C-alpha cells in the first residue's frame, strides 16, 4: 500500500513477519483515536471491536516509560500494568514524553518501531484471537497481524491489564 511505510511496518518487514496494513480516513476532530479505528474498520474487516488494540504509554513509580497494549473498548488498569512491569505504581505518561520517546504522535503510537523501544505489556486477551490490529504508527493506519508476532517482536509480557 502506497504511503504505508512507517517505522512499525519497516520493523515487521525486516523481521519477515506476515502483516497487512489497513487505512481509514482520520478525522482531525476525533476525540478517541481507538474508537475511530473500531468504527472505521471492525465492520469492514469482519472483526470484533476487541480485536482492535490501542497503545497507551505509562510512567512507572521509578520514572520508567512503558507501553500497554489493550483492546480499544477496555479501560487500562494502572494497578495491573504496574504489577506486570514489576513496579509499585503506574500513571499515564505525559503526551510530550510519550511522543518524544516513541517517535510517534498521539493516536499513532505503535508498539512496534519505536524510536526507543519501551517495555511492553500486551493484554492477555490478545492470545484469544488469530489476528489483531494495532497502530501502524500513523493516525488512520492499522497493522493486522498475529498477536504472537507482536508479543515476540516487542518482547512483551502478557497480562490481564484491562480493568474489569
């Protein structure tokens, strides 16, 4: 797909991982990037909303940044992600810190191809799907891949990080 090369897609190509890129028209006025992706792609691709994942950057109590990857419809449990990272506590990272560290803009932060790879936790629900979508590194662009490949390439920990 023309114009779909991002550090995330380049990382997947370099690792020889099978993936597809799906695009949709990003609305600059959108209040929720994840919901926008679900609304644009779930029906079109025959996916459940829980197969489309968002990437959130957190800051742990020892000032480390990390990535949490969870289904768009779910809320992040900061307590669960802190536990998965072996930290006492976690809070959402400041937008500027997340963008500077990953090299991506909000709404386009991918768990792959980050400027400075961050420790990653993927919600355990990902393993229940044969394919999942996550950001390809640009608003309006999603990567469709096997969850096992995402976990392997990011060195992620699998844990139940969605708030019940």
